[in-house]
């Protein structure tokens, strides 16, 4: 695309800088946005303070799954299409299924009713203890389950790195190990400040996960997104479960940001057991045996599992659990796309496509996802 076409898409501004869009953040959203923009002929520089996929995009449990939110549903379905078209990344052809587990039938019945009403495509099925053991022998006898037709186990960092490779091939320039801040003068983004140098850009996209508010407002008075820390233990199991397993009630615990709840994802030989929902950054090491022991209540085979690693990451949680996308009101040229909570790898690439289209003037961000609601 010729420069004049790119300039016109970016709100008709004159672009004389060597960069059209500077992206802050090398997670799944930042890398996917870099790919979409670079492939549209936009000159992109991406800044990442550590390395690509260093935070939640590379340290999550690794399950791409339906977000159980009608507003996010289309983002998830579009994300699945992007993954299937992505080179150097293999999404399972079919979902393995998510099993929500509980000791009592009454705990699961409301979830079955709600999912059947809002997301019938997930085909929720209530399973009694005997049927559950037939479907998933790894689960301890006596549990009830709700099976959902979703759940694609993947290596956590694989999709982000594949998008980064795609962006690089299209001409995007990556600056890993460089922390960048928006450079704003007179309520207009002029570029970024990185390594003590002002680097002009026509627009700045902040996709820095839980650090997005700090990048936008260094005083930290603006907090539409907060970190919710998750710790995940990686274990070796002889016969891991076939399904993605989740303890019933994960939504309520995640909202409280003050507890842990069982989940298990087996992806390509890697078994991840979690997870915590903590307001403060934890020391992950002491959590590993705790998470494994808690998981034994659901999967007896975890008793013999060997803990081989542990990781922690902050999920970028917005107030309503939906991402904030678009140009900040009163801050011309300063854009953001963040706040996905646990749904980053499940909806992030579609969010990136959405913000890229908005930057290019192709489409507007729907109000339920717009940053204007913050």
C-alpha cells in the first residue's frame, strides 16, 4: 500500500516520521496487530520491555476456549479462524472439550442452563458420576461434570511467537528489551520515548496488558485494568486427562481476585495445573506443591506427578471482563487494546484485527468493547 493510502487511513494526518504506528507490548495482541498492520503496508515498530510472550501470552495454561460471553463470542470464533490460517502454529482440528467439575449436581445445573441459553453451540451436557468416569477416567469417582464443546490445548507462547514471526516477515521492526512510553504533546501522541530517545510515530498503540494503564497514565490514577496474578505449575503425568478440566465456580473466584481454583490443561506433552487469582504478585515457587495437592481432589493421578516448573503471570483484568479497544478520548493518536483477563489467547488476535482496522479507518470499534466506556 502506498504511503498516501496509509496516511489517509490514519485519519488523514500528514506522516513524515519513519514509523506509522508504534506498538507498546509484545503479547498476543501487540504481535497480531503488528502483523495485520504491516501486511496492510503500515510501517510498524513494536517495543517490548522483556521479550515476546514474556507475560500472560506465554505463561497461561494454554487453553483456547469459548469465553462464555455473548459479546466476546464473535471475537473468539474469528480468533479460531486466524489461528487456522497462521503458519508455524497448529491449532487442534477439533476441541477436546472442557469439563466443569463439582461434587454436587446442584452446583452445575445453573451453569448448564445459562450456557444452553447464551451459547447453545457449546452443547452443554450434564454428566453424572458414572458417565463422567466413562468420558474422562482420570477424574476421581463421585464427581459430577458439565461437558462443553470447546477447548483447544496449545503451547502458551506458540501463537504469540508465530504472529511475531509473521509481523517480522511483513516488515515490522521489533525492539525487545526496550521499555517504551507514549510521547504525548498537546493531547496528541507524537511517538514513543524509548531508551531516552524520542521516536516519532503517527499513532501509538498500547497493548501492554496489565501495564497499559501505567503506560497511559504514569501517575497510576487511571486504573480501568488491574493485574490478577495467576500461578501455574507444570507437571509430568503418565496418563494425563484428555479434556481441559476446570473446577466449577471459576468465574466467581476470578472476579474476587483472592483465591485459587483447580484447572488442568494438557497440551503437546505439557501439563499445566492451576490456577490462582491474586491481587498481589506472588512468589510462585511455594504455590507449585499447593496447586498439585489441590488438584489431587479432582485427579488422583496428580499424586504421582512430578512438578517440573512453575510460572506466574498477571492477567489484565478490566472491570467488566471485556477488553478496552480504540483511540483514547481527548488523546489524538493514542490507542489501546488490552483488558482481556483470562481470554487473551482466546480472543486477542481478533481484537488486534479490530484495532488495526480502526487505526486504518476501515471500521469503528463496537461500543461494548470501546475504550470510551472506561
